C-alpha cells in the first residue's frame, strides 16, 4: 500500500513552505490559477494591483483594447507594483494574465461579461470572459490583493428608482473588503442616487486630490461632493489600512478625477448621454448590455473625445492606484517591524491559538437508506461547536493552559451560544462582526456513521486578518507557543511567521537537511503500519521513507515478514529543475507525480525508476495550464525516458 502524504511542513515550521501551501490551496484549486510573478509578489508582501478585464473584452475594439491593457500593466510596473489582470479562461479564474492570454481575451468574439451572478455558470460551463468590477473584486479578495484599479464603477442607472437597475458593483463594494480606485461613477448613471446607495452599503468613499468634488468619469465635476477626501497616496493608504484593521466587510472607493487636460466638457457629455439613452430605450437595450452600448454611442456622438478621456483616466487611475498600493505595502511593513511596546507587561506569558470557530450541525439518519427526492428521513440532529482553532484552544484550556484565542464570529444567535459554551476559554480577543455570519457546518451521516453530504459556510474565517492579529503583537512575541489554523488568510500566517523570525521567537528550518529531518520525523510513526511513505517536498523533490534491504526501499508490501536486517531509511530524490518562468500551474503536480510513480509500479519497474517516472510527470504538469498536462503519455513518462535522462544523485538518510 502506498500512502501519499503532502507534508504541510511549512504550516508548522517553515515560512516558505507555509506560503506555498496556502497559495496552492486557495489559488490553484479547480477555479483559480495565479500567475507565478503575482504569486511571488504576494508571498513576499510586495504591492500588487488588480486590474479588470471587462474593459478589454467589452469596453474597446481590438486591437486598441490590447494595446491599452499592455500599457496599463506597464504603468503599474513602472510605479513599483505588480499588475494582476484578472480574467476567466476556459472555466478558470486567472489572477494575472500572460501576454498570450491578454491577446486571447482582446481578440475573442464570444466571451462573457462576468459579474458575481455569472461566475458559477461561466466556470461550470468552461467558458471564457472578462470580469466586471464585481467579479474582479471577488477574485482579488480571495487572492489577498487589497488594491484594484478600474476606469469607473457601475451604479444606479438613470430611472433606476423605477427599473431597479442597480449595478452589482455597488453591493460588491458593500460586502468585499477591497479598495477600488476609479474615476468615480460612469457619467451615464445617476450619480446622486449611486452615492446614496453606497452610503447605505457602508462603503467609505473619498475623493483623491485637491478637491472633494466627486468625479463623473469623463468629467472632473459631477455636481456632488464625496463624503471624504484624501490629499495623496499616503493618506489613501492610511484610510485603506484603517478599514482593513477594523475587519470591516465592506470596501473603500477612492475617486480620482480625470486629468484636467484630457477631461471632456460636462455639457457635451450630458447631451450625448441623453441622446444615447433615448436610442437605447427605442431599441429595448437594458441590463448588462446597456453600459457597453451607451459608451460606444457616446464615443460616436462626441467624435472620439469620450474615448480619449476614457483612455486618459484609465492610465491615470493605474498610476495613482499603483502609488497607493506601494504606500500601503510600506505602511504594512512598517507596522510589522514596529518596536515592541516599552511598557512592560507583568502578566505571565500565554499560549496563543489563531483559527476558526464553527457551529456544527450533525444529522444522523435512523434508517440504513437515506431517501432522496425531497423526502424527510427520520434521524437525530445535534448541534456542537467546532473549528480547528476552537477545538485546540478548548482542549488546551481543559488541560489548564488557557491560551489566548484569536478568531472571528458574527453578531448573531450562534455567537451568543458559542461565547456561553466557551466560558472556560479566554475569548476576550474574539472579533465580533456586524453583518457577518458565524461559520456553520452541516453534515448528514448515514446510520453506519459514513458522511453522506456536508455543507459549510465559513467565509468569516477570512476576517481573521493580519491587521486584527497584529493588535496582539506583544502577546504573540511573549507567547511560549503559537498555533495557527491553516484556514486563516495567507497574509495572517505570513505576518506571524515574519514576527517569529524578526524577534528570534522560533528557529525556522530553511536548509534542505532540516526540512528532510522534519519530514522523516512526521513519517516515522506511520511506518509502524505502512511499508513506505512518499513525502512530496515541492521544489525540493520527493522523500521516500521505508524499510531498506540491499540499498533500496520497496514500494510494495512484502509477501512475508522482512528479515531483521532491514532498516528504516529515507531516500531523497531531487526534483527536475524548472525555471520560475516555465512554471504556469502547480495544482496538479503532486497528483501527476503519484500517478507516474504508480504507473511504474504497475509496470514492475524498480523503485528509482518509479519515483523518477513520477518526477517526469510532475515536471510536465508544472509547465501546463491544465492541472494534468495533456502531454503526459506512456511515451513521455516511461522507463525509456528515465534511462535517457541524467538525474541528480539520490541521497539516503538513516531513520533508525
């Protein structure tokens, strides 16, 4: 029997491995792919700016849309940030696009305009599309990108009080904590009602620059004042950091006026809008088709002046947004590296647990067969309290160690029950959030105890942010032990690991030898029950642990007891070197490795050949946009291919 263990070594002891594991988990699943340059920037805490793709797919004609997209990315890079254009290609959300992918979206005719409501359908059907402000915010937030630059957001359409035509951009700003940098609201909309709606959604809106005048996309003046005002990128960064630190679920809108020399006349634009609206009504154009029609028509009516303004404001927003992202990154790093409080804390050091709280509903069927078709099944339903972090903190508290528990719950009936049940724990630091639901999990199990179906609502775990945790910096630095639930955001894990390194709170292994020693320690207990354990080490390759006789570890269980001369060993096989530029997808590499290894076993090859067939398969998938490379075949992953390649020497480590 072969048991594949993907050792989450980094989650326990290694910052680098921890970051890799989390990025793979959240961004390289079935629905997400992150470009290597963006992934690296996120891991290192460098500024990243998200960019939408609807402007490419539906906002401008080819090839002007492509040249615009390239130029905007260049502006972001020039101003010190990493661009991450977000789009959907063949049913997968891409965070960061290659030039070939930009060309594909720019030149394709049948791509979809994708907002929040469209995401499930587009992904399930394997379609491609451009993400709107709403769709881009969702992807950016899940990727851990704080700043998103666009041209202008959607809003309440003119006559919206009768048609209820309100853009999903507004509700997204009310529920997704991302800072959006735009030239205000598109001037074809009802700007006054849009600002009122944003207030209702709890969105902090601030004009950028010298004036509080809220910009109207093509024009610098709308006749409305923004609620707040930030003078420059440093003030904007402080505003965004404050919103993030509070753990608010809503976003921030930074409204940047179009450059004076390229702004269009408000009167000219308004006349064009009225004419375009009349034509749209006569043609029955509504919904998500209305905005592209209006922008195109206004461009025609203004002899291209509106398009000139559009291009100018997009480039200006990219510049301003990049500067804000850089300032925010500097502010966050300064917060991480801030001096410890001078006032000495005389309270005894306390362990800290950071993680999630769940309310679990366990429904166990009474009869052996669960009836479908909407029928009610007899059974017992019980509510319990769980979550990896909560369970650990609970158990430690019962053992008399009482850790400080950092977590997040909603302000609802579930949170009241949790706080009552957990009175024996230190829940003083728990974050209680308005308009958020406490995490819940529901499991339906058969009468035999097997899971039939499980449902989870655990989005609130993403509110256990770096900003929230950093409030307890002194306690973290004094803690004899810190435990982190792997379900918290990547940036939070990064922060704690960085804190440990800066204050010498833990010795984090970085050398290959140290990583292997830890892997062997984790594998050793399993070898009491298994003939061998395969540990994947990412870029470090593979570690094969088991009983060695005659210098080789057998992948197959022996038909009879192995002689006493067999000893426990670990053999390290280095990975095939692949440059960072060549890696396009890491989500299927581990699975490809295991499949290649198993194929070698079934062909009765020796252990070295089996493992190296796995490494060949993994290297092909790392270079493929698909999780499992279509290039994998019996010809490309074979004994012959292994024999024809020069391999780094495998090193053997004794485990006895």
